[in-house]
C-alpha cells in the first residue's frame, strides 16, 4: 500500500485525503467508543481520532499501548476543525507503533524545577514552549543573514582556537601541540578586521567562549556572536548600522513569529515600538543619571547590570551609551580625539532590563597607539604581530560591533533567563547533557 506522508503543518493542504503522519504522542484519552491521541512532529500539533466501530479491534487494542512520547505512524483522512488541538484532525484508519515509550518518561504533565528540566534538556526541548523559543531563534538567525546579505556583506568564518585574545574576561585554554597555549575564542573581531581590509564589509557568526565565573541570568560560558566589521565606517556610522540591524530583526519577528511570541506571553506592543533612531547617551551623562537614581558608580567605572537597568527604565527603545573611559574598555578601541581619557565606543542596552545587547567601537588605526595599549594591558605584542600589520600596511578607519545572539533572543521573547534560548546551555555548573 502506498502512503502519502505529510508533516502536520502540511495537513490543511490535504483536507479530505488519506495521509500518513509520523509523530510523537503527547496526550491520549478514551471514552470507550471514541479515543483521541494528540500528536506533535515539530512542525505542529494534530489530533488523531479513533472510532472503535470503524478502526477494527486490532487498531483499537494497539491504541491502548500508546503512552507519552510513543513514536507512531498514523494513517487517516484529514479534517480541518478549529476546535481540535492544532486545528486539524485525522480520522484514523491505521496505526503503527514505531518506538514504544515506557510509562516512566521523565517529564510528566506537571510542574518541574528548572534544574530537573535542564538535567533532562534532551526531553525538555520537546515542549511547545521550547519549540516557540527555537522557532523565534531560528527566525532571528535567518534575519541576521538576510540583513547582511542584502547589504553586500560577506560572511567570514574565523578561528575558534587562537593565540591572541580580544577581551579582558576569562579564557578557556588548552595545550596546542608545539605551539604553546591556545585559547577558545572570545571574539572573532580581530580576524574580522583583517577580513574587512580585504573585502570591505564582512560579518562573522559563530560560537564564542568566556570563562567568567558568573551565575547571573545573563551569562553563558558558550554563546553565539554576530560581529560585523566595516572599512571606512566611523563610530557614528557604526551606531547607525547597529540600530538598523536591531530594528530589522525585531520587525522580522513581529511580522513572521507573532504566533510563537504570543504563545510565550510576549507583550507585542513593546516590540512594535522598536523603531529607529535609538536614544544616545554619553557615558558621563549616564554616570550622572545613575548617580541621581542612587548608584555609587563613579566616572571611570564600568557600568554594571544595576546601572544599565537604571539607564533604560525611562525608555521604551534600546539606548546607546557612548564614549567610555579607555580603562574600562578593550585595548583595540580608538582613542577619542575630543577627550583622550575616553574611546570611541558604544554599548547598546536593551529595554526592559535585559542589559547590554551589543558592544561596538571604532577601532584604533594608529600603529603606535595600538602597540602602546597592547603593552599597557600586559599582553604579548608578538601574539598580535599580524594584527599590528593591519595598521602598518595601509591603515584605515574601521568600526564594528558584536551582538550576543542569546541575549537578543531572550529580550525579544521576553524570557527571564538566558538558559532557555540555547539548545544545550553551558554554564559554570552545567556541562551535561
């Protein structure tokens, strides 16, 4: 017997026709004469209806074997019904059990603690909430690629193992044959700068690693970064690109993932207000603002999470904080000609207290100043000889930024913790599954 196989999302196009759906069981119930199984296959949800008088004793008995997460192949005629789970039903004619599921399936229809759910992350991913989160994450990733592709950027993939570091924060290190110590990349930026000199406009998109001993809701030890680098862009150009980029991503989710955002309970009005331009605040003004609100932060300090929350609470759009003191920022940032105590940089703070979403800067293009800053930070100049070469052979004005994918997804989804927006989160106390 030939089968027309269909994904659940495709079923409305087969209304009135017999099809076979391969899926997993999420709920079963029976009245004695009619029985129901709710199915999911990752594309949607549908209800299978077993009428005892029509399916025959063999299928009816097989239905009794169905348990939570049993995998099945079910054949039946498609009926569109708004009252049914997922809005579509199958009038069952045949049932094949592909993979039985013991009754001790770990995640039952009841409340579970987060640690338990993370221990069973390989099963937790099967829940409707998690599917909504990852549909939105996937949409954001596609929007990122579309944004840069449409603007003529090349994607460049940069090393994960590197001898040079880009940030002050913690490093994961490993022995690397006879070459000494290698580090897991905290950023692809330094290599991105070399690519920008070659190709003009580039972006990188890859995993990055920070060995910070942080247990906050905003930190992971492994996360994904998107890092454009653009030749001839100064700091002002850089911020315009950032705000266009973020507004594009948010609009894309509002237009294409409204159903999933609403499933997560997201306040859509807050996302619909994310339009350019974004607010801009000089670092000095930001310090004065948080001091007025009771913060002990002084000029020269980096702004912490509490300060960032104080800054954005008066705004309904992301906020740029610009021109931080050089001591608070990385060695590669361009000295501010209007105030040499500071650098031409920006942090883009998400509204609703989600903190820094983007860190960006104009890069130092003066060879001597860059070498001085490398030494000032106690770094080995020999590890950066190729990076210094970019200033030695045809130096150029250039800028870039890094957007943390997980923080962006958490903000757009309105989730309280970053750990749900990556399939298998890596945190200080979690390396499994």
